[in-house]
């Protein structure tokens, strides 16, 4: 019943918020997740980095398991790793609901997307800001989510890249042409002044780390501020 109610609420909202848990205070992980959930967050986003595809090392499947125990919200795992195909099953078993991979790391991208779906997860795809949008064309008809990075992947708290607004608009046009219901997600520099720009361009899911967990009044206030920054 709870999951059904949550799904209904998501369909009623014009956009979804996915706080990036990597920016939280890890000593208060459960409390931070609860604050986001109470404030109306829709998903919890987990940035997985391996120190190879990107310089930073963050978290692994045990962290996803801990998040799964702390919330019923969907867990949205972004795999910034060199060999995602080798790790899909372990993250699915850990409790991830969505797995997003990079085109740059998947030599057989269609096969990877199909594998994610066979594990019972929604499949997402993304690419670095310097990679052409055309690299997505083969999988746009079959993915559940497209992620646009509005910073270079690897570090939290980077400055928003305004040139990515056009990329969101381009991908939204491609999805509309396909009559796709896939989510169009943005990650990087999302705050009360940048989220509305990406929303207007066509994005409907927003990942936010610093603006949520470094908010002066805490994560709950951070989520609420982002929820209120778009007026329909």
C-alpha cells in the first residue's frame, strides 16, 4: 500500500527530487535519509565511484544495503565505474531500484541495458559533458532514464555548467519524438537558481547534494527549498 501511494504521488508531481546521499553526514546516514523522506524527496541517489573511471572513490554495495534498510524510497544508483557490467548484479542484490551506466564504459550498451532490466531494475544511461548526445541514440528507445551531467563527474559541489541546458532540451526533443515516457534526470550544481532552468528545458528528475545536505537549516529545509523553487 505504501509503495502504491508513493507511485501515485510521483505521478502527480511535475518533477521528482533525488537527494545525492554521498553529500550527507555519514555518521547520521539514517537520520539524513529520514529527513529527506519526511521533506518529500522522491528517490535517494547514490553516486558510486571507483577511482578509475573518475578519480574519486566513494561507496559500494554495502552502502546501498545500508540505505535500503533505512528507507522505502527508490534507490537510484549512478555507476561511475570502469567495468559496470561486472557490478550490476551485486548492486541489484544490494537493493538498488535503478542502475545508471555511462556510454563511455559500456562497449555493448544495449546488452548492458537489457542485463539491468533482467535483474529487475530500471535502466538508466548517461554520458560525460564532452561526449556527443548522438552516443545515446541506439538506446533511447529502451532506457527508463536518461541522465544529463551538468558538471564533470567525479566530485560533489562543482559549479553548474549552463551549456548543458541545451543538451537537456535536445534530449527532451529526442524523447518526445519517440513518445518515450523515460525520465530525464539532471545531476550537478542543482540549486534553487539552476533547477528551474533545467526544468524549463525539459528535465523532470533532479539530483541535488550540496544544496540539500549543506543547507544552513539542514537536509529537510534543503529538499523543501528545491521543491518550492518551481512555480507551475
